[in-house]
């Protein structure tokens, strides 16, 4: 398994070498540079993922007969998924609030930001634990009330601490939008191990050039089966340059992935993967889902 993880990490590093780099805007005290950089490339995956997540959360409540949910967001950044899933806000609403000259969140005033989200009727039947390498982004999301718990850690390099494991324990669903490639099965396995007693589902959007096979294999060790739900494929963002588009298309071809939508639209797309227990019957059969086979089997 470690050799397979290392191979996936090497492949991810190769693709990351040609991808647009958002890191300059990623670890600042305030999210404005982050939103500005993402808006410039029409970064839409959190918004496109929102109705999918809502559908799967409803399915989880049906299957598990639960109301109050604890969600772990791997790669939470400034709490974008929490903001979208705990309010009726859209990503366009957030772009406008942060970036328009008179936007509600344009001023660097923490109390105004806290009041903004509180006044949007934050849902308390859905609580978020955010995990990210960016300490400042996690701190902001905590300070404005989007996250109940925030963990700043690079789980590619270390295990969770005892306290961090306790914070994650009891999760219902683990989600991610855009972190696959930066993190590998190593991070997912460490997160899942800490909360395995509650048998959470895992729902990820992964940019199509990146393989999800190693993550699916790691989750299978915990008794989960992973389905690639083709119907839930979504736009992630526009390519930053023709060179980036060409390099990523080349990477896709090497992996045997058809790149028609990337070539014709100028956007990178993300695939959706849903992992649940083997004996749980999810209503995904009508959604074009495909079971990812165990290691060593043919698709």
C-alpha cells in the first residue's frame, strides 16, 4: 500500500507542477485575495458541489436515520463549503460580499464578518470540522463561526494528535472539493482511522487528471466501497493558460481519460466519488454510478 501511495503522490506532484498555483493567496489573514484569485479563473466547484452534497446528506439521513450531522471537510480553506452548506448563500453571493467595493465582507472587520454569517441563519443541524494546512485560513473560518472545530495539519507528513483524533471522532460524512492531488490516500486513511467507529461516508470531488484509486483502496480497508458517480461530474475552474490546458490534457491522455470536455470548454472538470459501507443501499443506481473495483481486479 505504501508503494502505491508513493506512486500516486509522485503522479500528483507531476500534475501539480503544471497546475496554476494559488498558494500566494492561500495563507493570509483575510480571504479577499483567495476569492479574487479564484474568481479570476471562475472557480466554481464549491457551488457546483453544493446540490450534490445536499442530495447525499439527505440520503445519509435516510439510510442512517440521523438528523444532526458532523462533517469533516478535508482542505477546508476559509470554510467555503461550510458557508454554502450551512446557509442559503451561493458562491456568487460570497464573491460579491468579499470583493465588491461596498460588499458586506469587504471591510477587514471580524465582527462584521461574524455578524454576516450569523444573520444568514447558520444551520446547527450540520456542524463542520475543518482540516487544512493553512493555519490562517482555518483560524478565520473558526473566528466567523463557520467551523465548530478547526485543525491545521499536514497529514501527509504526520499522524493526528490525540486531541485532533478526538475532534474528528464521531463524524458522519467526510467531504473534499479540490484537495485530492495535494493530499493522497495517506491523509484520507489517517482521517478515517480516527473516526472509523462512526463509519462515516466519504464524498470527494477530484480534478479528473488525478487518480482516486489509491484513496478508494485505502477506504476499502475500512469496509467501504467507492462509486464514481458520473452524473455528478462538475466544472471546477477555467484553465489559467493554454500551456496549463495542454499539459493537463496530456496527463489525462496518459491515464486513458477522455478529455473532450476539457478541450472544448476550456474548463477543468472534477469527478465525484462516494464511499459507503458494503451493505448500505444508496440510491445511486440511476445516477450512472460505477463501482471502483478492488485492487488487482479489472474494471
